[in-house]
C-alpha cells in the first residue's frame, strides 16, 4: 500500500498556519501571482559560516541519519509531501540535481535539494563555479515540525559538501518567508543582496537590486 499523502488543509487552517509562521504576506503574494501580477522581493544569501554551532534537535540524535536520497526515497517523498509530485522530483534527479535527507529510523524526516551547476531560481538565474552549490527546496515532514530539524539538516549538509571540495553555499530567501529567514539566521547565514523581481502577465519582466549588504 503506498504511503498516504499528507492531508489537505482547510482555508481557515491554511490562513492560521500562514499567520503563525509569519507567511501571510507570502501567501497573498502567491495568490496575486496566479492572476499574472508577480511582485517577488527576495534575498540572495550566503550560507555555511564556520562560526556556527551545530543546531540541537528534539529527541534522540542517534536515531537520525543523513544521506543522499535515491529514487525509492524520492518516490515516497512525492507521495507524502504537499506541493511536490513524483514527476517534478524525478525531473530534478534527471537534470543532475541531488537530494539530501535527514532520516529518523529509516523514515525521511526532512529533505533539501542541491544544484551544482546553477541557481535555478527563475527570477535570478546564476551559473555556479566549481566550488559553489545552490541550496533550495528545504521541506520538513509535518510530523517532524517544531523539532529544529531544518537547521540541523542544513548544517550537516555543509559538512558533507565540504568533504567533496565545495565551500561556498548560496540560497534564496523570499522576503516575506519569515520562517525560512529565521531558520537560516540560526546558521549565521548572511544576506548579500535584496532584489525585487516584477512580472506583469508574463510580458514585462524586470529585476532591481534594492540593497547590497
């Protein structure tokens, strides 16, 4: 029997989750984009500070392991995680991106993606150097939220990547996504630029650097 998809949530619960995690403006921005009005402020972020202490997570740390995920794990993720499809995730693999996951007793508790060639964020495409990695699409499974899982997985990914010769880690933090900004701040991530991307009805497209740090 295939794993159950995480249950759909009501509009009221969706709204409360957005408020609780500081995502209400992000949610409104997403809804505007559906009618062709795209206003996307975001930070270009440098991660991987060597001064950062390893984050602590709730529970027995010995029950967790970190590893690169293969097709079978990816298939399960596509069946369980909201907002993802198996086809989308397999497409990432076929394009050379890698998925790294934190497992709890063999079950994927959280995962994130790595791109070694480019920053594939549509408004801000950037070709990467040999020592650089773009980190994206961090996701914590519902039952594991509130345990500080995301910062821990991120920190351990830095360790693995440094062993393979990668030492510069970039990511995107959308301006209104306060939960993402908060978890990266625990890792002493540094904002490099604040950029505003504007798109009207898929015709007018512009990016503006609002601030450099």
